[in-house]
C-alpha cells in the first residue's frame, strides 16, 4: 500500500506551537493546528515513529506533502526537513515540495528537483494569493507539466464552515489551471471538496481528465459511502488513498496519530472490490509517480 497524503513537521514544534508560528510568521497554520477554545486535531511524529506507524499499518511507501506556507523561507525550511526524512528511509518516503509560487518559483522547483522531490503541494490558492500572482503560479504549473510533476492542491468543501479559519477554495481556480495545462497531473485533496460531481458535466469532464482526488481527512468530512459515490462519479482509477497522517481523523478514539483505523474502516465498510482497492491503495499513485 502507498499513502499518497501525509505530512511531517519538526517534532519539537509540539513543545511550543505558538512560538514556532510566531517566529516563522505563519498565522494561518497556527489557527489550524492550535484553534482557540477547541482541542487540536493535529498530531506530531518523528521520522522514526512515521516509519513505525507505516509498518504497523502495512504501508510500504508514503508521500510526504509540503504545506501551503505564507512565506518562501518557511517553504525552504520545510523542504530541508522532508529531505532529511526522505534520506532516513529512501525506499519508503517520497516528497512533494513546499513551494511559494509568488516568488521565483522556477528556482524553487529546480532546487527541489535536485533534492529528489517528485511533485509539488499541498498548495492553497487563496491562502497563497493566486489571484494577484497568476503569472508566477502559471510558470510553476508549466514547469510541472513539462517535468511530469503532479501538483497537490488543498480543496475546502464549500459548505463546511465549522473548523477554525476556514477559507473557501473556488472551483474556477483549479479549472482554469487544468484548462491551461491539459497534461498537468493535478491532485485535489480531501475528495476535491465536491468537485467530482462536476465531472458529470460533459463540457467540463474532458478538462478534468488528468485530475485525481485523494481521501485525506475523509473520516472528518464524510461518511464511508463517499468512496462508492465518488467511484460512481469519476471511477476508481482517479482516487488516491491518503491518510493525512499525523492528523487525528478519528478524534474521539485516537489518542495518538495512526493510520490503521482509517485503513480498516475503508477495507471493511467501503464496499470496494479487489480491483478498486488495489487501484485506490496502490496502483493509481504508483503509476502517477512511476514508483
């Protein structure tokens, strides 16, 4: 199995989340991982515990995703951390680079390429200000299309306004990029926030032919029937399993971050055929990244 959506942060962040965010000028991230007057869903892991958790869950390989940081410096720091984890377990951990598209993205991409990354993301076009920096974002997308690098975009479900610092992600942004770069491989996280429904529109479907949807944070967002419903909309060949580790996606029963509960729930209750399961848990992302 391959987990297509995980994250890594310096373990020492958990000692003082607020101070780290203040020092690095990352207020949006702080509001997400340390909401006021609410328990945090964010968990933490070391590179050693990450690999152990994968072993416990029969996960052979995981994709470490970057984050949609508000500063280029934070992106560069995060890439160095992910590189450290990738070097620790080179056959088990692969990385998508943190990129700040608004400031010389090509040099950032070339550096990430030299470090062994395989894609870009997770990106947030609203938090990272796509609207006023389209030229740089499109330069990044063009480079990724040319180098066969997927881009993972964060997608918010339009009606979900319950979590702290919720920021919508308009569909038209992703559609605009997909139309401009028809060979770019795009991964829309969190089931695409309802975007799979629009693949029923024959005028839109062709533009989304290279768009994939990951399952990150699924138990926090939807019931298990989302698997069958999205398969019916787009096909199992466009779905990638992602746990969003070390996020606690079953907060009432998870004391520490783990992957097993989501995997077990999916295998037992999603009603997947063997072919669908093989595609979602391994084949699709393996082919996408030539793993």
